[in-house]
């Protein structure tokens, strides 16, 4: 009975988050030029119990959980006036290095191998009411302090995650173009 109530309680939190996200989307600003927008790229590792990347349905569930997390860290009820969008754009499956070493020693343990799924995703925050510049940092801090809670939410939705790593911000940088060397006139006699 206690397990049922705990799972029901978590399910209710997810449902309320979905309703709130839908309501926040209705509040989406008409003009993006009047909005404060902040988009950040993250990478996070998940140890999954099967050798498969998340299908479209599971990606949507993942995105819903992460989009709904704004209500956990945004100050002063700002989340209700913020449009949050999580978007997965890359997944890569691999066997963790420590698992590869273990497999060389004992190949009979193959059925219990948890594969590492690296997911790259963006978190986009938009609001016409307040600044969202610090939201990516607050998202990262909240996520990394609540890995067990997130793992539980993922498993309630049958994503079969046995463990997860910290969310890391990916900084995209490009090198400045090399200065062009002015042409030296060639003098011919």
C-alpha cells in the first residue's frame, strides 16, 4: 500500500507538471523580441538496462520531466510565467569503460550489463516578465542535487534507468578567423 501511494504521489507530481507546462505554453509571449530567451546545451549520461536509445515516446517523457523541473528551482513562482522547453537532439549508446573491463574477466554476466546512454539536449527558457539568464545554472544545480529523484521519475515512466550522471553544460566555441594577410604587391621590372 505504501509503495502504491508513493508511486501514485510521484505520478500526480508528473501530471501536475504536465498541466502547468501546458498552461505556461498558453502564456507564451507573442513577440519573441520582447522576451528574455536563454538556451543552453547539456550532456548527461544514463545507465539503461537495455542496449537501446530512447524511442520517440521515451524522448518525449524525458523532455517533459526536464521541462517541468523549472518549478523546482525558479524563484518567486517565476516558473508560471516562463516557457521552458527541453529538446533532445543527440543520443549515443556505449558500454561504460568499467563494464568493458569487467566483461573481459567474466563474459557470463552479459545479461546484467547496463549500457551508458549519453544524451545531448537543450534547455530553453523564455519570459517577458523576468530575466532567465541564470536558469541554466539553476537547472544544472537542481538536477545534479536531485539525481535520485530524477531517476525515480524516469523509472515511474518505464525508462529503465539504473543510474545517471551529472548534467554538464556544453560550451560551444568557435575559433576566431585568422586575420587576412594583405596582399603584397609584386613589382616586376
